[in-house]
C-alpha cells in the first residue's frame, strides 16, 4: 500500500483514509503514509495528514521512532513535526542512530533557537514532490538494502488490478465480485473433494476474483495464488491480514515462487521481524543475492554454520557466511594486554 501511494496511483479514497490514519495497516506503514501524503501538492490532504500525526498516540510513536529499522524518511518527517509541537518525540529521535545528521543537529538546538530557525528557514520537507532519499547511517551503508520493486503496471489490466487491490485492502466493498464458498471456508473444514475442486475453481477465476480471494481467502487458496504468474495476485496474497508467521516462513523457503514474491517478503516489516522468516529467505537459493546478503548479519552462530555448508545457495552467500563466522570467532578471542 505504501508503494502504491508513493507511485501516485492510489485512488483518492485511499489517500484520504491514509491521511486520516484509517487504513488497516501496521503502525510503521501508517506513519510512512502520513509522511508521504504530507508532501503532496493537495493542501487539503496535506493538512489532514499533519493534523493526524500531531494527535497520534505518543506511546505508539515513540516505540516506532526508537527503532533503528524505521526508515530515514519517517524519522525526518517526525523531526520536522517536533518543530510543530511534538516535543515529546525529541529525545526518542535523538537516541535513534538512524536519524540523519542534519536533522540531529537541528533537534539538538535549544527549542527557542530552533523555533526561530524554523520561521526563518524554508520547510525541510518539499510540498510538491515525494520525500527525497536521505543518507542512511554508516552502519547501514555497508550492505545496501534491496531495490524497490517495479510498480509500473505492464498493462491496463494490471493498472485496474492495482486499483482494486488498494480498495479491497482498505476494506471497501467491490460489487459483482464473487468467490466460491471453498475459498473462504475454514481450512480444517475443507473436505478432500473440496480441496481438489478448489484448484480447478481458482484456475478459472478472473484477475479481479483472484485478488479478492487472495485477500479474503483461506490458507489453501493463498498457497495456490502465491504461485500465480501475475505479480498483482501474489502481491495481494502477501497483503492478506490472515497470513501467519508460519505461512510467511513457508513462502520465504519455497522454491516454486517467483523472485518477486521473495523480494516483497523481504520488504515487509511484519514478516521480517520474525527470525524464522529471515533464516528461510537467507537459505532459499531462489532469493536474489541483494535480498539474502544483508540477512547474514542477523543470523545466529548455528544457522550461520548451516548456511556456510548449504551448497544450494550462491557461492557469495556461503563465502559471506564463512567470513561472518571468522569475524565472530576473532571477536570472541581474549585480547592480550600490552605492557
């Protein structure tokens, strides 16, 4: 959903709900959407987004802004809002090592000097274009993150699919889209015959029906649609609120899904909070190298050793795992005191 709004392809109703903080998304995505909408040329939506942030629960914001994994764009947006009255966020932001230096310098000014500077200087965030990319902290520059997936639709049908995906994810009703009863039936209630017919019925669905089934269907339906050749369908599966950690792990380890699916999993904060998902991605030979390489630093000693012996992953992944093991061994050796 964040990518859809960033690309400028989100319908007006979605942007409005995003500005109000009412999209059914994780906290980090909601705040990132507020930061994006606060830079659009539509003054009305911009004001709604800024007002929403100003009244957001301080406890939730501090938990988000304390994490070094929070994107620099969100941290910078929050730093800008400290000038507008959210003094309760100042210490949390200053503590976060991922806050870019120029914003840290501004926050370290005394509040009265900072307010005077804010009046004299132009706004830090542009009003007519998306937030510019900001430098990551030095620790994160060693391993660049995966590139953004290509969101440009290949055809009008894909364009319509993206719009529908946004509406369904926002909880809107779409008339005329029906799915078989087996799609929404509980997995433990499906009979063997229903599981077999489900494969045939899913195969006959239109793109629109598949998108709805991906978001609202059961595990059996999602496991079929995650392998669909249309990337809009697989993206809809990963946006389903019903996906559990175990299911996300199975997709991250799957050898029969596309690289696009694995890349999208690596960019989903909810999935990547799980160590088992991280481990599955790192060990998946189908995972793009730029996705699996940064995950090595998060692995424990036992899994690093297993990765170094995994002949299915690319050589560079095994080599980096071996290097990480040696670095840990060197770091654990007792240091000799010099006299």
